[in-house]
């Protein structure tokens, strides 16, 4: 089997903000896509939509709805723990080490890498996407998901046989504390034709309404234009910067 696009991320909702339009476009064109979400997001907010102890399964159902809207055909939802913020007020605005505890960073790495490796070898994506080494915002789960994806990828021959690798890449530096790891996007994809599907996927994650508001306040342009950096093969500036 060889699917067209695969994404590996940490949390339910990571699939929709930065890649939802691209997923919807691929599905509309009859291309096959896949998603691995590594945690159920139990450390997130419930917004009193459910009991906190019921949040993992509530978010799992939200993710299933998002996956349906985006037309993702091959979907795996793992059960690993996500990191808990020490202070809710610090979430998304700090790069101070220790602002999150636990989560994917503490999961025994060999077992999860083996699971992801098996899926990569089975699905053999032509395009693979995930977080950059710094997680985009220094979130430890994002960083761990990058490390897991890369370890699994290097257990396969995919890079040698033509798979293209992309990382999420913000079009602008969002926090001056992150300047040392900021790299610009190489690909800017206008997804406005697929906004209905993308917005329905975002809306499926009702418990993440505050995250949605935060995303819109900081990066509203990425709802319409999704941005990525190609890592492999190395980007040639003379190439087009929209098709993946």
C-alpha cells in the first residue's frame, strides 16, 4: 500500500488547524490520507462539557468527528498520556522549561516508536508531515511526537524510496524566545476552497474552544493559508512552493 499523505501529531485537534484544508483537498481529489494521534488529550480543558475523568473519551469522539469532516481514511488513535501545564495561564505563551509535566516525553520510547514504525511500513506515505524539532511552540508533547516520528521514519526505507518529509512551519516568528529555532516555511498552500470542511473539523473539537480562539487571535491567516517546511528532499528555492 502507498497512501498519499500522512500526519503524525500529539493531540486531538493538532490535525485541523494547520493541515485541515490540505487533508480536505486531498480527500476531495480522491487521494488517500492517514493520521496518527498519539494521545487522547486527557490533560486538556473540559469546559464543563463533560466530567474531567471522561475527557479522554469525549475528546476521542471529537477527533472522530474531525476525521470524518476531513475525509481521513486511515486513522489510529493511541492512548499515551499528554503533558499537563503547571499553570493554565502560561500555556502557549512561554518557552520556560518545566512549564509542562509528564506526557509523551516520559513514555518509554521503544514501544511507541515500534507501533509507529509498523504503521509507516504498512501505509508507506508519499508525503509525511509532523511537528518540527522545537514543536513549533516548545510544547513537550509536540517535541516528543517529532522525535517519535523521526525515530520511526529512520527505521524504514521511506526516505530512500521517495517519501517527502514536511514539518509544520509558522510563516512568522510568533515569540522572540523561539528565534533560535525558527525556520521559515517553504510551502504556502491556499486552502480557501476547503474552508467549510476545515472549519467543521475545528468546530468538532468543542472542548478546545479556548485553543481555537487563541489560534485565531495569533495566527488567523493560517486558517486560509497552511504553511510547511520541506525537510526531505532538501528544498530548492527554484521549485514551486505550494504543491506537496
